[in-house]
C-alpha cells in the first residue's frame, strides 16, 4: 500500500490518491482535522481501495500507528502549509518535524520510494528554458514573499540528502498551474483567487 500523507482533503492529495487507485494501487490517506471526504474518493473508500486514517504529518507516533495496521511500501507526502504569519520559526519547525517523521517511518518500513510534492515556483527568476537539470536559486527571487518557496527548497534538499544517506529512492515533484476542487485559493496568486471567486 502507498501512504499518502495529506491525501484526503487537499486538491493535490485527493487527486493524487485517485490517480494511484486508478493505477491499481491501494492507498492509506491521512486527514488531520478536516473530515470532509471528496465525493470522487468515496467509492474507493467504500471498496476498501482507500483507507482513511487520522494523523498529524508531524507526528512520528501517528505515522507509526498507521504502519502497525497496514503494510506500507511507498510514501507520497503532500502535506505542508504550516502557516504562521509573522512568525517563521513555528512554520519551519512544522516542516522539519514533518520531514523527520516521514524519513523515520520510511526507513523503519523499508519503503521503496518517498515522493514529496514541490512547486514549479522553484523556477522563478530563472531565464530561458528551465527544468530539473538546471540549478535553482537558493535565495528567493522575490524578497518578502511568503516563504513557501524557501520551505519547498528545504524539502527538496532534505529529500536528496535522505536518498544519498539511506539509498531509499526519494524525489520531489514540482507541480505547476493546477486548478480544481479542494484547492485553497488563499495559498496561491490572484488568478487562482479569481477562478474560485467565479465558481
């Protein structure tokens, strides 16, 4: 089974879960506080292709409890959004705790791969054609912009280091230009807020 951390309620997580099920994978998805189930996942839950577990992505105990009940061989982590306006340390701590918990259970369970969601915003400030083979700026090209880009860079660097040290495949998927249900318009720019305002 694949554990999708943050896979029930958010746009990326719920759609990733459905795609994995459509590829023949069974999934355990986490929810933190929100108990709403997207309608398109309900049939998979009813058919036991998707199991929902309450878990805090930063809690090693919560994740271990899931592993005690289910045989996990891969992890997809789409959790994040540790918002702390005007106080960066608690937000960073949330990311570090999430990474620590994810990496610990990945090693304990001997999973094949750990995948993290990232953002196409990594390419901001680069010119010409850009892709994963080109270096990215470590400093934000847009100073004083909320720190999601900096935090995603931390996740990408940690993911690479984890793979180098443990030999467990770890990768980050840079997502771009996504619109749809269960997406939080407050996390993105004016165009997404306009799309949601018109719905």
